[in-house]
C-alpha cells in the first residue's frame, strides 16, 4: 500500500503528510487521538511495502526500533512503539520540528565547511 493522498488512516493513526523517505522506510507526520479531544502529533516510520517480505530488512527494521527504544538523550527521538498496520511494520516516535543532523552534515559538506568542535560538543552534551 502506498500513500498517495493525505490525510490517510493508518492503523490507529492519521498520516498527515510525508516528511522523508529513504532506502528502507518512509517517515510521515501523523496524529493520534484520545478521549476528550486529546490529540498528539508524532512521526510514523513505515517500512517500504516492497520490502515487507524480505526477512533481512524486517530484522533490520525491528532491530532499529529495539535499539532506538533503549536510547534516552535529549537529541535522540523517543520511540513510542513498534507496530504493524496494513501489513506494514512501523515505528511510532516523537516528532521533532526542525532539521535533523544528517541535513546539517550534508549542508556543511555542500558548503565545504566542517562542523565546529563547539557545535559537536553541544549536540553530544545537550540535555534540554
């Protein structure tokens, strides 16, 4: 199943739009709802549908979720759950607004610049 139009229901989530895509998965901005008009924004990382029958990719996706769920740092998104909807594995995770570190590294490379020691230290040590 590929998502062509948004918003679209995916399990108990509503996918609002696509944030990114990579070799193994697509990431969507999503929301979930609860009692009394409660809503929470989050990111849903869905395994690409063409990879769902490949055991090696399934194992890698599951391992990624399990490893990431063990990490607790202000600069690493928190994992809420590993699930399966519409025959696709997904990882529900914290939604962070802004650029990711890969984007910053790629941009610095494009500009022929290196990240400063101060910036790298800040990213490693930041707790808020």
